[in-house]
C-alpha cells in the first residue's frame, strides 16, 4: 500500500496576529499589476524581517489579503492590505520597517487592527482629470449630457452568458464636475466589492464613444473606499 503523504505542518498550531495596512500606490508604482504587487509585498516583508503567517496544508502560502484591487494606472493612498504575522509587533514598528524596505511609489500610511469585514466594501470614490479634443468647459458639459442619457450600456463578459450589454447608469454617482487649468475634473463614486465592480476606464470609454471624445491625457486617483452607508472602510 502506498504511503499517504501528510503535510509537515498539518498538525502545527501557530498563533497569528492580524493587521490592516493602509498604503499608497503612486507614481511609477501605479503601473505594477495586481499579481506583481502581491509578489512585491511578499518580498518587502522578507526584506523587512517581518515574519508572515503561512496557511497550513499541502500548498502553504503567506496570508496577504488585498480586498479591493486597484485598476492599473490609478494612483491611490487609500489601499488596503490585510496580513497575518506569527509575531505581535507594535503598529509603528511595522510601518517603519516596511517603509524602509518599500520600492519607489509604495508607502505605508498606517497600521491598525482590522475593524470592518471585506464584505462591507460597497463603493469607491475616484477623481478623474483629463484633456481631450474639446475645451475643458465643453467636455464638462458633455459629461453632464452623457450622464443624462436614459441608458449607458457597456459590454460585460460572463462565463455563463458570454458577452451581454449592461446598463451602468444606475451605478454611477457624480459628486462634482469642473473645468480647471485647462483640464476637466470629474469626481465619481462607483460600486466596488463582491456584488458589482465598475472601474473608471469603463465609464470613460463609454463617455468617449457616446460623445465622440478623444482623450489626450488622463490621470485617475482612487480617494476613498466606502461601505454601503458611505462610511470610510477601516
């Protein structure tokens, strides 16, 4: 009879200490993909000498949880990383040691105990700044016209249904729109989390198609991550 393979760490009971890290991903770092970010953070913890807690079983892996991926090319200082460590460390010590090991564009803002559950994330706020083939004031007016349409449809791919049209108008909340220094500034709240996600690229692409807008330059920043009630996620 073949000998049954048993994981070496199956019967280990290792105490874990959970932390929530709020960090910035800006500048050149905004072009790091989500998968590469996960690898980067594992290397950062290793360089910082902070011992991560690993899952048990046949395929152990470090516990790093990113509850909401950041769209590629977007700046943010509100990003969330939940980790589990095998040592209890002071919040300030974790922050300082990680920042000393971080690459350019990544920086820890705070470390604290997790309070809310990932499932409580419901929306995110974004600031979009762009120039296009129209003047800033005209582009602002066109964006208001765009949101005033009866429907705003985009193509969504589903494993079961393939490609289908989805009306995203009910999911877009405009906070403000302005023209400033030759640029159009749009502040939006979009759904995020487990139920439905809508990113800024889908909204801007739909706007450009609808109003024949050609983007010359664009900058996007995620400024808040919020719960259903509008509270900041902490």
